């Protein structure tokens, strides 16, 4: 099967058909996945700095995904791909178990109104999918500026077997995004959480998980 991560840079987008071949990160080259890259270029910096690794960005916004693909093609980066759609589909159907070296989820939408909490992306269900796909020990990095969502994130990831390695109120330089600058300007408290998955607790079964959105 063709390794779609290594196609010509002009063809950056990963299709919905799957699964991705095991070679994409599970064996010879580490695969780093960023969920919700938005308008930022963090993952582009990472891919340019580490050409021997593979990078996958997942974005729900069609416009942001298209803009990102044009940037990748313009930079000529052959080690980075992008998927447009719900990351749950990527985690459950496209990524083999224990194939991902690291996950990064920076400032996911907190949906602050109670009636919208059901739209929050990090839940016990998605935490189990992350645990299935990640290769212990990880890491898994999450940042949020919303205290209520921070509690939900902690409970969900701990329930899936992740262990909190460190928590900071500042985002390291390598992981800074436009949201980091915005929240600092507003004086919003930021939580930068770094998690790992112990080998003995790695990846519970996802057989009963659904594709619900």
C-alpha cells in the first residue's frame, strides 16, 4: 500500500478512506499528531525542524484546512499531511493502535455555556481513543484557558489511564500559538498539561466506541 504521508507535497490532504498503513509512524518514523491546528503554523515549524519524523494535522474547518495545505505545499514539506473532518474518525478508523508518538491539542473550543458542553471535544470517549492510538509513554499535550474544561480534560484523560506529568501556567515557546498571545493579552489563566500513558495501562479497547459527533 502506498504511504500517503510521503506523496508529493502538492497532495497534502489525507482522504477519509483508511486505515492508514502501519508504516505511518508505527514503525520506522515517529508520527506526531496535532488536533485542531487552526490558523497557526506550529506544526509547520515542527515538521521543518524534524524532517525525519512524520506529522499529521487534523482540522474541522474546511477553510483552515485548505489554507494549511497550501502552506505545506508552498514550503515543500514532504513529511506532513492534513485531514479535514472530525478527529474521532481519524483516531478510530485511520490510525492503527499504538501508532502515534505524540498528540498535541492546544486550546480546544471550551464551549463555555452549559447547554453547549456536549460539543466539547475531549470527553471520556475521545480520551479512550487517544489512549488506543498513542504509543506509550506518549506524550499527550493539552492547553486550555477555561477552568471548567480543564477539570473535564483531567477527569477524562485520567479515566483513560493517562498520568499527569506536569502542569504549567505558561506555554513553552515551541508550543506557542496565536491563542497563547491572545490569552496573555487578556490576562486569562492558561493551563499547559503534559500527560503520559504508562505501558501497563496502554490503550483500552475501542471496540464499543461509536462514530457519534
